[in-house]
C-alpha cells in the first residue's frame, strides 16, 4: 500500500506541475479587454445586444441599465421576456419607454423542442439588424466601454467570435472561494487559451459575453442547432469552431461583473441544469472526473495525516503546487489569492453539485429549469 501511495503521489505531482506551467503560460496569453482601445466610432459596425430574461425582476434593472449605457455609437438592444411570471416584463417595458433603442419581445408560449433560453436568444437574433450580435445575460453588469473595446479587438484580430470572461460577484467569503475554484475548474475543462488554435478541438463560449458576427451565427444555424442544450454558451462556441470560424477568449479585467448566486442553496440549484450536460450526460465521465478531482484537490491534504517519509513530502509538494495553481489563476482572473485555503471544501462542494445534478437528472429522467421539464431523451438527442 505504501508503494502504491508513493507512486500515486509521484504521478499526481508531475501532472499538477505540468498543469501549473500550462496555466501560467495559457492565462498570460489571453488578451485583456482593459488593454484594448475603445472604438473610434468611425465605420463602427452595427451591434445588436440580445438579452434573454425569465423572472429576473430582482437583478435585471441594474444589469440592463449598464448595458444601455455602453458608449458604442452604433447599437440596438433586444430584450426577450421569456414567459416571466414576476415583474420582469413590466420592468423591461418601463425602461423601453425611456430608452427607445431598447426593443422588448414578450414570449408567451414555448414551442416544442426548445429550451426557454435558447428559444429566447434565437428569437432575439431573428429581430436583430446588427452586423455583430452580443448575447449576454440579464444579471451582467458592464463598464461603459466594454463593448467598444471588444468590437475593436474582434475587428483588429479578424475574429468571428469573441468570448469575454466576467468576474463573478457573490456575497461572503465561502461563496467567493467557490467562485475562485469554479474558475479554476472551468479552465481545466475548457483550456480557453487553446480556442484560438484552429487545429485544437478546444472551444469557448461564455453566456455573459458572446460577441460574434451575424453571418457566422446564421451560417451555423443559430441557436436552433443547440435548441436543447442547457450549456448553450459553450456549445455555441463549439459550433463556431466546428464550422471553421475564428474565435478567442479575452479576460474582462473586472470590466464585466456577473451578479452570481447569493446563497449556497441558490448556487447548488443554479448549477444543477448544466452540470451533467457539460459531460454529455455521460455517467462514466462523471465518475472518472470525480476520482481525478478528489485525488488532486482533496486526497493530498488527507494523506499528510496518514503517510510518512518521502510520500509525505511528495503530498506536501502537491498541496503547495495546487495552492500555487489556484493563486496564479486567481491573480489572472481577478479573484483573491488567499482563498486557496478553501480548495478542499469547495472542491467537495463542487463534487456534490455534480453528483446531485447527475443523479437528479437520471432519477427524474430530465431536468426542471425555470418551471419547465425537459426529458433526458430530448436533451441527449441534441448532440453537437
């Protein structure tokens, strides 16, 4: 057993070291919107900003006002009220009276074969007149020059799709710690710095900020091709990549903020819809990923109380490297470095969320999202 634990520690140490190096190089290769000059306004292509909202009365006004305040000169806004049962629709209509550039579309019925959000975004795109489309969420708050900087970068780099990473904002230390580990796990899953490489299968898409050329969007079939994908943002990026279009991710540097979840319970329920979808509803992948995450992020700390000799020192080195990985990633993405102390607990919470979502989806034969049930067969059939 001691020999097995020794070699497990050796392999884990080498893998974590390679990951630390890859992240250090990869994160620093990502562009930063804060470093991009705002658009001069000359020959600025028209941009349509599309927001889907369902029961967002608590958050939508602040986010929408920040989007409406963008300094970009050639812009229209389309907000799609997706069957809201709260005051969302009324708030949107009230704002539209004062802001004529805002066009509000109200959805009363959901057609078969669609998720509510993908249908709303697709409907918004059908009303769009812009050469560029920006898909964003109702709870996103943007600094006024963000869109101008993003358009400048997209045009200068000749991109068809630009995703921008927001800074998640949650109350309290523990939720903020989870936000930091979520960003790290997303990086391990997506490797976003590889999205720009046409030879790499890696792709990127971020619901808070997906900016793309309208002709590219229509060429991939719009959201219809991902009508039943809860992870529509990433799958939109995958379609863009599969069709040979150029994409890249940029860091917002805090210029884009997502008012994320306000409690642990809200966090668990909020991530429930796409935790299983992200691995294509594949149970063996969930098992393998869970084992790998436990061995890297939890077991080395436990091992320090169990093993002795060289194996102890190897596990200590793993713990130190994982902390270094978190801190460096946090520095690049605007999170707090010292939150690395919460890695074991937040990693276990992440595992709980994944397994809860997986088992609940299998047990209920589908997902329940914002008042609508979607069957697992329908969800699995929409492969991208």
